[in-house]
């Protein structure tokens, strides 16, 4: 499932993140690329352990924690610490590649299976030309360019790329999620069901006490229990 998650960060948080990142120690992104992606990768990124990275990580993780749609879609077991990159000038693209299946955390802090890939946009679309995230799936290719503060999540199995940025700079955060539900198909079903249930509960004549709402809520949780790995 490819999903646009709106307003993970407020405009004020985007402004804060942008001002921290403006003075941060950006470096060549190829340093951390695997051999397959190093050839395709032309961007700049922040060191994983600098003050700017840590400060904006806090903002972002808070945004994720309070976001109901994000939780319902990703069912996160573990979120890899968000990282930051930017595209512009000579460092303006990242060709087709697939992300590594496992993300090793710094200092032996564990591993994250990359079930879900996420990009959170920190630049608005009118600040740069090009720079679309292109994600391939069985329905074809999707072109993603979102407002600052919004996020796209898509299966870690997808081939994807970032189109060349021909004007301005595209600043973003990227990270991965190991989900409590490993299968993308199962997550999709649960997400759909949760959405419909939420709508039913909100409808005036079907309160929390409605037997069908209770029954379907119980089916949702029982499916989750069957598929869950906590
Ligand atoms: Ni990637």
C-alpha cells in the first residue's frame, strides 16, 4: 500500500526543522550507500549522530506518535531513527534502487526489518522543480511530491527513485518501519477495516453501543491478534 499521510508535522514544526537543518553539517550521501545504490545515489545527507539530526528526530518522532492514521496504516513495532537528505545543485538525484531488507542501528542498538519505507517532505513543492519520488508497484509507477510536513509510506519491497531536482533544494526525512504485521496485504485489509469502522462510529445513528459496531470492532482486533507479532 502506498499512502499519503497528511500533517505529520505542523507548519510551526516544519519551520523549526528547516531552521535547524539550514545550518547543519551536510555531507556526500554516497558514504552510507550499499554498493548497488552508491552508483545511483547523488544527494547530500546529515551524519546520523549530529546535534541537528537528534533535534529534528525528536520533532518527527513526536509527530508520528500522535498521528492516528500513521499508526493505523503502519502498525509500527519499531521505527528506525529518522535520517535527513537533500537534493539540489550537483547532488540532485537517486536512480532506481531497492532499500536493504535490514537496517542496523548505531552502536549495536538492534535491527529493523524494513517492511515499510517512509519519506517525510520538509520542502514545499513550489520550492523546487523535479525531485518527485517515483515508486513502482504492480499497478505501475506512482509520482509523489507532497506538501512540507506530509509523509508517504510504501512497501519496503518497492523499486523507487528520486527524479533530478532542476531548481532549488528538496529537503526530506527518510526512515523505515518494522511493522507488527509483516504482510503488506494484511496491513492494507486492517487499515481499510479500521477506516470504515471509524466512519461508522462517527455516523450519528451508530454509537459505540451499536451491536454491529461492537461486532466489527471485535473482528478487527481478532484479525490483528491472528496476524500480530509484538
Ligand atoms: Ni531508497
